[in-house]
C-alpha cells in the first residue's frame, strides 16, 4: 500500500494506492489520524487507486471520523465498483460523503457554502401525521391494498406496461395506491435558508434526519430549530432516533413554552427508558424557553406561540414571512360553546395561508365519549378556518385506529361540510400524510 499527501486549494488530499486490509489497516489508520490532526483543512481521501477495503480499513475510517475536529469534513473520492459496493453493503455511504473524483468533492463542498440570492421557498413537509402512537401498516392492510389494485386493473382491463403509472395515479384512490402514513407528529417548515425548522419530535423526525444525512452527508453540519407543542410521548419519542443529534458539530435548539422541556427530553433518554444517555449525544443541544404572545425571529421567520387547551398545556405556533403565514396547531380541544367572534384562536389563525389542525375525532366523539381528551374534530376545524379566513386547512394528528380508507372518507366528508357551511369565504381542505409537501 502506498500513501501520499497533497493539497488542492484549501483541502488536504490523502492519496491511497493498493489494498486496505488487515495487514495494512494499521498503517492507514495512523496516516489518517495524522492527517485529521494537520491544520484546519477538510480532508479528501483519494481512493482512485484503492483495489479493496476490508472491515479493518473501514474501522480505521470510523476511528479517524471520531477523532477529527467537529468543524472538519472527511470525504471519499474515486471509488472503483468493488469498493463502492463494499461501502454500500456496510452502510458506510451513509457516514462518509462519496464523490466521483477529488475535483468533484471540491466543487460540491465549495458550492455548498455559496450564498443564495433572496429568500428561498416557504412551505411545509410532513414527516409524521398520526396522533397518540405510531400506526404502521400491517400484513392484512398491505394485502388489502394489493387486492383492490388488482381488482381495479381486472375490471378496467389490465393496462399495458407503458400505461401502468397513469393507471396507478389516475384510476386508483389515494387510500389504495398510497398511505397517509404511521409516524407521529413531525412537520418541517421549509424556508430555503441555512437553518432547519421543525415542529415536534414524533417518530417522523427519524425519517427527516435520515433524509438530511442522505442528501447532505454526515459531514455537512447543520442547525436544527425545533418548536415543541408539548411533551407527551408521541411528540418526543422520535428524538432518540434523530441521527443528527449524535453527530458532533450539529446544533439543535429545542424551543418551547414549557419550563420542564429539558427534563422531559433528558428523562426519556435515560435508564431504563433508553440505552444511550442524553449526555452521550455528540451535537450541541440547547433549550430555548419562549413566552406565549411574544414574537421571535428564528431562521428568517417571525414566530409567535399561543397557549392551547390540552392536558399539561400545549402551544400552537404561527410562522410568518413576507406576508405569508403557516399555523401549526395540534393537540387542542376547542369547546364548541366557547367559539364566537372573540375567540382568541380566530385572530391567531387569521388569514393564514395554511392551517395545520388537530382533527383527530369526529364531532360526536369529541363532545361525548372523548370529551376533555384534548383533541378536536374536522367540523370545528372547518368552522374556525372559515371564521378566520384561512386559505388552506390540513387535517392532522390522525386517529391511530383509522385506516387509510377511513381517513380518506373523513377528508371527503370534511370537504362536503365546508361546502355546506360556506357563507362566502372558501377554505381548501386537504388531509396531511407522511411525505406531503405544500409550498405557498
């Protein structure tokens, strides 16, 4: 094995030729550790001459990653087909960003720091939309979807291969061709800026974190601003599986109006609840206490909170920029007898471009067997949205016992109720699902 260093602009390049196996991995690791300790340059590993890498070689890479300074990056470039496949099988492609060449690595890293002209897009991505607990699809549900799809194809005439995509998208209802998802509450507020903004840390945050790492690589450090509605388990249970929290150099700011926010997050990640203690997380984690009614500037947005009606109190958030507004209001029980023109939520929702609303129950359940359980209904959602002049209403925090067909049925009924109750202002009604993107 041959090892040689060079510099390309401000980057340190370690050129490796030969096999990195059990016989050569110790030498490779020593050179790596020396390289990451050299100056402040990011390190690019030129693997264009590497024939093979064993588990010992991969372990050497991991050791170097753990010893490098937080603000330095390591990338791997020029892998042949065999080495590329080994990285994929071992999942190391999720830990180290891979590039076609050294020049490609330099271009990518330089472009990642380029300034963006003007504000970026403003909208949301839903990563988790279920309430109370995760509700993954089971065997029978998947089988039922396959059966319905095959029956539809049989009745309409089996489409030719070229027409299958159109058949799926145009002939099959959403509840058959897809799913509303099973992850609990997590919504990304998309700004196009350098900082991420999230609402809640339900199980959907695991998907979000994996998406970011897959898109940017583990060496691209980020700042994550999280706004917590409250600390019930379904809204925090995804945090122990949020991979950016384990990576040094990331900053996670958890914003909320509850004074016990830090204790709740730390308690969840302590014995006997979880094997990895909160203190072992590599990221810098900060807790920011907010006051309801006060305006804050975070990640290029103006943010304001309102206290809601739920056991232990919850808080809704209004995010505004450039005359556009998104409201995240989940886990709130709106008593029908309290709603009139002076109801404070009407002003908080006023003219929102998108209102994300907890419509977990039917009205019948919400005012009878599930009264005082802390959730609202699709009927009240429509009435409040109409009174506030909301443009779009996203039904959210879906009842975990509802399957996709039932959620789709509730959506259709809610759209119809909006038509029946409309007295001028039209509200567009949709049902949130894991993976849905909406841009203003």
